[in-house]
C-alpha cells in the first residue's frame, strides 16, 4: 500500500494554517509547526484588537489537527529533517516554508539597548505579543508616536487614538499610504485621522529615540526637534523571514524564490505567503497567501509533483487593498458611519492612460479609475464602497471595456454591485 506523503509546514500564520487545513480536507494530513504561544490568528485584524474592538479570541484561526508549538532552528536537506530548539528532529517528505515576515526596525540612534532589547515603551507592531504589550501600555492621555505612515502605521495610529492616546504619526515620504493611494485619496485619509485627533507629519524623518532609565521619553526629528512621548510604535514595513532558507542553501532574493508550482531550488521544499518571492514579487498580503496555499494544497494532495497536465499553477495574484477606519461612535466619533477605502492595480496613470475621477467633498467620497487600452488597470475608492466589488471584478477579468464608457461611469456613480 502506498503511504501518504508526509508534509511538514513551518509557520502557523494565515498561509501555513490555510495550507494545513486544506490538505487535511483533501486527505493529506500535514504537521504544522508554529513558534508563537498563541493560537494561530489573523494578523490582518491585530489593529482591531489594539483598538479594543475585538478580543484575541475573535481573530483566532481554526487550527488544523496537526499543530506543534516549537521553533525550528535548521533544515537538513540531505536527510530531509528539520531540527527544533528543544532538540527534537522531524522528518519530512515535503517541507513547506510559511515563515512569514518580520517587522522592519529602522536604524535609529538609541533604539536598542546593549543587550539588543527595545527600550521600555518602544513597540514593533507585527505579532500578537506586540499587540498585547502595546494594548497594556496605552492609556487615555498617553503620548504616542507612530513611525511609518503606510497601511500598518495608519491602522495603528487610528487604534491608539480610539483608545484615547495623543497620537503623532510621522511619515518620511510625502503622503500617507503612498504605495496604495494617489495624492487625493491619501489627503482624505489624513483628514479623517486628523478628525480623530491624530497629528500627522509627512516628509518627516525620525532620527533618534531617547530614554531615561531604559524607558523611552522622547524622539528626535530630523530637524533636531525633540518630541516628548510615552510610547513609540514602529510601523516601518516588513521583511520576509528567509533565515532558515538561506542557512539551508536555498535560492533567496528578497524572499525565498519559488516557481509556478511554489517549489524552491530544492524540489522537496516549497514556500508560500509573505516569505515567498514569485516572479520577482513578494506580496506581503493576505489574498496572495491564501491563493498560494490553495494552489499548493492541490499540488501536494495530487501526485505530489505537480507534473500532471491538469496540475494547478500559481501565476500571481491581482490583489485589492481595503482598510476601514472607525471611531468609537462612527468615523472618529462622527455620526455618518465608518471611513472605508479600497485600492487595486495601478492607481498612478502612465502617459496615454485615460483617467475617470469623481469627488464629493461634502460626502467625503472619492473615486478614480485608470483605463489603458480599453482595460481597467487600477482604481482607488474612498467612502461608500458599494461599487468596489463590480469594479474589482472588471479589473480582475481584464476584459476590454465598451468603447462608449457607459457601464464604467455607471459603476462609478451607482452604489450597488458589491
């Protein structure tokens, strides 16, 4: 009787848990090894835990049957085993790296103590432990500086403000969420944060963290101005965790290099999620991680090699970024509901592209789409996102738009179709 291939998955984040659970459903049990003490959870919702909207239990993921808590310290490719910090050794036929990513810690003076610990009051914002530590430290009236104005920094600043902190958001580039949003949409995000009391500084560089007795007391800006603070939140992006892969001799770029079957340079090792680099791209988003996990589950539950004519392939993900900002009684305490935004594809037009924009300053809504060669290539919407589903489907399908533009204008001006 042919035995089942033993699959070992390292990393109990969204990609690893989804893969292990899907494999179990397909009759190919996997051993999932995670190094966090907490139940697997949806990292995307950590800001909601910090804001007090959700408890940690609410964002927990359904754990697969085979879950082992432990830290993997090395991979023996020749022997097809992994070593754990407790001295145990786990054999595998197929190993999957779903090791995720780490928070980027900026090179600021005073950031680390001689024993490489962050000063008291300085927090990364990547894990449940980070979130719970920050949640315990914040209190009404506390002064907090959030360094980084991307998606994570904006979410953290909002959550801290909802908790009653006096928040300063320092963004080095010229606008908030510059990777996802155009200037007009970014300005609306800034306006809503400021409506909650967040003090936003763009084109602002933090160069020094100062403390007394091992606890942070102020941060120094690039112009020499010192800003007193009780808390500092580092939201400067993430970097793929590739240490295990590199030490094992796998090919690594920004992430672990994988092909359309999510194979690394070792045919017995695959990689998915934030740690994987496919076709020159590291996504760092939930939608690609889920799609990669689903494709790989199909491959591993099939013949295990992906050599069949009908074997699934991963060819990349066209993913949409969505963010909801809510205050305690509406958007930042206002009466008119949450502030919602979505961005997909290329939001900055190239020469020759057609751009359709609709803005309503009174309602605080903004809609923009970019059309190239009669195809929708990107868009950004702020407020009243009833049209986002239909627009995203038109973008994902990459079908030519009717030449009269009527249906596109209909999608932009109607609040249905989501």
